[in-house]
C-alpha cells in the first residue's frame, strides 16, 4: 500500500467512525433542515424579505441561503472536530499513535482528511441539492460560475472552521476546555463579530450601521479577518451590484491565508505536541 492509499484508507476509516457516531444524529438533520430547507423557502415566489435583500436571481437565493450555511455547517464542523485531538490526548491514545513509525505530519494529514471528509462532504451534497431545488422552484439554473463559487466557498468555510477547531482541541487537555474553545471560536465569528466591528468603528470615529461609505468599507475590510466575512466576500464576487470597496485580489488572498495559515500552524503544533 503506497502512502496515498494508506492515507485514504486511514482517513476514510476514521471519517466513517465519525459519521456513524451519535453526533451525526444531531448534525445531519440540522444540515438537512437548514440548507435545502432554506433554498426551498427562499425560492418560493411568495417569500418577501426586506427591500435591501433581493431574491431576483438564483444567485441571490443562494447568497441568502449562505446565512443558514454559516449558522449550521460551521457549527457542525466544530461539533465533529472539537475533541479531535483532546479526546485521544486525555485517553492516552494520542501517545500511542504518535509513537508509531508513521511521521507526525502524515498522522496530522490523516486527522485532517478524516474530519474534512466528515464535515465537508455532507454539506456539499446538501448544497448541491439546494441548487437543484432553486432550479426546480424558479425554473432557472444558476450560472455555472455561480454554482462553482457557492460550492467552493462553502467547502472553504467549513474547512476553515474544522482546522481551527482541531487547532483549539490540540491546546485543550480535557473535554470541557475543548468544547468551550471550539464553541467559543464559533460564537466569536458568528455572533460577536458585528459587535467587535461596531466597537472598533466607534473608536475610529465611524458611525456604525450607517450607510456612510466609510462604515461600509471599514466593515468590509474588517471582514477579511473573519472566516464568515471572507465567505460572504467570495459570494459577493458573483453579485455585481454589491461593491463594498474591497477588490477581488484582496478577497482571494484572504481566502488563501485562512486556508494555509491555520493548517500550517496545526501541522507545526502536532509536530511539537507533548501527549
């Protein structure tokens, strides 16, 4: 068995263990209700949202659906990964695994492969179903580029939260601390980020929540420091009428940074980790 086959086998076996665990009883119905369910409701022509949130095109519908993705898919990734390292560390299994002939870098690759498979694949499958629901309900297929950006961005934001949750788990020595850190990170970016943005805007002398271009640009720039914000920036690339003053290269650079930097930090952390 070559290294790639070994990685695929070990990652798949661990991913299957996660998928058939009790947490899937919570995660999968939640995802099913949120992602295809949101697409079904938003594609109903009788659905009316505030005037500044249009539902005129399939991409507009997918963009609003992304709000439900952020609330559920990211939480699900944390649900699967919050104890990905701490559980084995507390039970002594991690010490046994790290003592094997396989390098720590390859073991970390297996850990990442298993958790990313568990978190990303169900979300992408349900997102594809959401796209088909939008087509059936509106009679119009989203543009290929729209679907590509929607699915790629969704996979990326779930990846970011999974890696961050695993990184937080590597610093926790017990289950309580691990779940507190995982949920705390999710809560920070999902619930508290707007509050942080408003406070910083106030300190900078900018009126928060106004239609002032300085506030719009300030919020957009600060969103580059949040995985949720970068996710919305990526989707907004397919909405020509949305321009918050941040150019595509900066958005793509932020997406690459959120993908590479936490992964690199996790690899370094696992190489130096003392069980």
